[in-house]
C-alpha cells in the first residue's frame, strides 16, 4: 500500500465523520484533565498565575525577584501536572492508533482505554522528549561555538552585527530543520510501539527511510488543517460569546479567571471556556494523531527489528 500524504492528513476528518461520538468522548477526556490542571494551578500557584502569564506574554519583563518567588511554585505545579498531561496524550494517541490500526475493535467510549498500551506510549513519549532535548542541546552548543567564531572573524562594528544576524538566522533555520528531521524520522515510533506492544524506536526510524518528504508533507498538511479547525472554532465561540451579550472580548476574558479563587476558576464562564477548548482539543487530536498511524500501516506496519 503506497503512502498518500493527503490520505494520511485527512484521516482524522474521515474518522470523526464516520464515528462522530469519538469527538464527544475525547472532549470528556480533555475537559476532565483540564479541570484537574486548573484545580492544581489554583491550589499551588494561586495569584502567582497572573505573574506567570505576564512573564509568558513578555519574557523580557521578568525580574529576578519575581522569578525567585514564582519559580518553586511553578516547578511544584509542573511536577504535579505534567505526568497527568503525558498520560492524557498517551490515552488519546492510543485511541487514535486503535481506531486506525484496529478498525474491527469496538468504538465504544471512542476507542479510549487505559492499560499497558497507553503506559508504553507514555514511556515512549518520555524517552522521545529526552532524546529531542539532548539533540537540541548538542545542536545549540555547536551553533553557539560557530556563532562565536563567525562574529570573532568578522570583527566588531556594522560588519560584525550583520554577520552575527545572518549567522543567527542560519542557526535558527538549522535548529528547526534538525527538529523537523528527528521528529519525522521518529514519528512512527508511536504507532509501532502500540502495534508491536513493545517500546520500538530503531525499527520505526528505519521504516521512514526514503519517505521523509512524503511524511513531512502529510504532517505539515495535518497541522495546517488543525490550525484552520482551531481558528474556525474560536471564531464560532467568540461569535457566540458576543451574541449572548458579553461583547467580542467575552470569550477571551472567560479564559483568564482569577486564579486566586476557586469560585472564579470554576465559575460558569470559565467552565464554558474550558469546554470549548476541550472540543477543539479533541478535534485537533483526531487530525494530528491519525496521520502517523496511517503512514505506519501504509509502510508495512509490524516491522521486525531491534527493540529499545
């Protein structure tokens, strides 16, 4: 079976069209996890969440005192929330792979399960995260050394500034290219691990050999489609917010509650906002998670090889 980038990219739309209840069940998962994360943010971070959002919007505005105050709380929150988010990602990925690779499986509960398959996927994502972080650190180190050499050779003044700017642009391009390369070459590790029921990296890497550009095209198209879905969804929800009398900014305002108060975080406006983002998250998951499973199936699936 030949790999078709368009078929892979549009698999999520086919799946949700044929089995629309998938969106409902995946929305429930997203909303449940979001509610727990919001509760953690309110109890651990409280009013500090305002400072964190401000620093995220404008990192240059952060000062050492604010970072010293917020830092420990943020680390505590991440330690509590990240495992939950990792498990959610594994559960949704398992459902997407199950829907594509095991079409005979019952679609009850949107193909959602929590078992050994999902735990293996969670472990895989953790391993992949460390691999990508390690690769980026090495690339950043090499880029930093090269930038220093280029600026040193070009000297100071305008020539040095121009050379440094061009070198920085080239370095960022190289880093993005490396991230895309590793991401695509390792993209079949998820469906391979799910299908073969063992943590599988090298065979999945080998399966992508010679198919990089078609895979990149499929993933790029799927992300464009996911962005379109998100923008359209937000436009609809913004319009609904305006129609019920809150004005055009009502939807955005609902997403920024007072995190020092549980009553505000779990107020009706913010709950409706979380529900809307959960719907969009479920649709995004269907669009972005299924292409890798389609590609894995098209490229032969169950490829024997070395298990890491």
